[in-house]
C-alpha cells in the first residue's frame, strides 16, 4: 500500500503510531457532503488535502447527485490486500490511505466518521467508558451501563443520551437541503445503541445480510432518481470474523471475497443513468491486530482487588486499550503497578501524555479526562489484558476462539484504505 509515512511513531523506536488529523476517517462524511455540493462549517474535508485532490478530480467525484459510502468495519491496510479485485480497483482509482482515530475502536470511530470530528470533540472516547453524569461506565455500543448491559437500557429508561455529546452532528443539514438520507445496517443493530447518539434512528434501515443491504441501496437510488441522496452502508461482517478467526485468517479472506463480489455486483447492476450521477466510496473505521497467547495477561481475583484500591470506578475498556479512573493521590501507585504488570507488552500513559500526543483537538480537558481516564493502558502488538471474569465462558460443543482485536495503535489498526469514484468509472474497470 502507498503512503507508509501517513502516521508518525508515538515514540521513537516504538511500533505504535499517532493518528494523522490531516488525512483522517473523520473527514469522510463531510467530504461526501461536499461531493453533493453541501458545505458544512467547522468540518474538515479531504478535498482541501493536496494528497487527495487529484483523486476526486480524476474520478469525477464532485457535483454528484448521489453518494454511497461503504463503511467496512475492520479492514486495515494490511488486511485489504487479502481481497482479490478490490486492491487493483483501489490502485486504478488512485486510492489513498487514511488514518483512524484513538482509540481504534468502533464505538469511537463510527461517531467520528458520522460527526466529522475526532473523539475529543464529540465526546465518545471509547467502547466502555465512564460518563460521570450517569455515575457509571457505559457500553456505548449497547447504550447501557456495564452493570445492566441490556441493549438500549439507558435510552429505554428515558435518558436523553444525546446530552452526552460535546458537539452535535451534521445530518440536520441534509433535511434542510432536501437530501434523501439512509443508513443501512445489520437489522439487529439498526436504530439501536450507538444510533441514538448518531441521530440516525429515523433513517436507519436494517438488512438481513450484505446482499440485502446493497440491494436496498439500489432500490433507494431507483426510487429517488433525480433527488440528491446520501447512503451509508455499514458492513460488520469482517469485524466479526476477524475477532473470532484472526485478521489474516482464511475465514477473513472468505468474508472479504464475499464483500467484494456483493459490492461489484451492486456496481454492475446499477443503471448507467443513475451510476453516472453517483459516487461510491469505500473505507474502514480501523484495522485489527492478531492476538498472541504468550502475550495475554490475565488478572486474577487477588490482583483485581489490589488494583481496585487505586480506583474510583471500575476500569473501562476499548478492546486492547484500558481506561483507569484513579482515586485521590493514587495516580503514581497505579502507574507503577500497571508498569510492573504489563512489562514490555504495554504502554502506561497519563491523561496529559495522551492529550498532547493522541487527542490534539481537546477543548475541555477536564471532561475528556473524566471519560477517557486518568491513566490509559495501551497494549502493544499482539498483547491484551483481561480479568479472569472476562475470560469465563459457557461450556460449548467446541471451544470459542478470540484471535483478533483492536483499539491500540499498531500500523494495521490505525491505517485504512480509501477510494472514491463516479460509479460508471468503476464499471469500466470491472467489465
């Protein structure tokens, strides 16, 4: 893949990288708005980036009537080449590499994509993080407290979860501009959980599988022919497979091949008169890293009691990143304890170190610290830390595996492919 220098090392000699805020996934939706001729104030786009400008000009991406964004969960730059035809299409269309955000977790990355902002601006800074105003660590994917993890429990309890946002989204502009807007997601998550924060419940449509998802997109374009349309298709298949079987497994290759065939079939089937006025983009929220058994750190009951003495709330988790909410005068004790425990497998940073290196657009430091944590543990390549309770599983007919994860800052977690093109140009390449 090109642009190997898209991200800079977090520290010299360390195989972890900082997000690049000049070429980032949070610019993708504002860029789609610009393709439709809509400018959103206070949002950066890729169009102003000199590395991206030729891509949009050469591929006839501006002045579009329709934009279809295919958002593929867990497709890092080192996983993308496992596809058969997509990499060649990417090359022919002058595809670029984008940086993800920190942490590289869906709960933070998807709001960043939809809001056009990094996590420290919108306020969703991880998967399971503390919201002090609710007095609990919240699973932001489920919109529920970790103490009562039923889906949408906060929302169903009458809590306006949008009040957790530090800045609001941009989709209201689409209503004002009379743009048809559709969010296509697997039916089990459409209009639930994170959707309540994204302000997309009313336009969320569930699909049974990605064949159904792309077919629904085709039907929307045909029904609203002549109207401006923005369609976001979220594909979670690769993430699920990557977690269970590994990010470079045969199963992952089967999954990305299935996505590729379904996507290309959608392109071929779309009427030329619609395709000529439509732009399609494909990108991911983050990649995944392989887990290595010898680098797994499991905390037993006594160790959990020991570390809990330093904490005000239970730790949060964003995959391979852990968030610690530290009691008064306990910060150094916790840093020392974690440093001894993880050894060379992890990096222990205080909030001030995280803010300066990984959250550069922080405006309200106290609020961001209260959510992301006073101390953050970033696991290095292949490593993770879990508790014995988290490792407990039901007795199964076959042992359940968990071979891939993300949240940290390895190159494949932090870099993702992106391409954009008028759909008829893509047709020319595949026919």
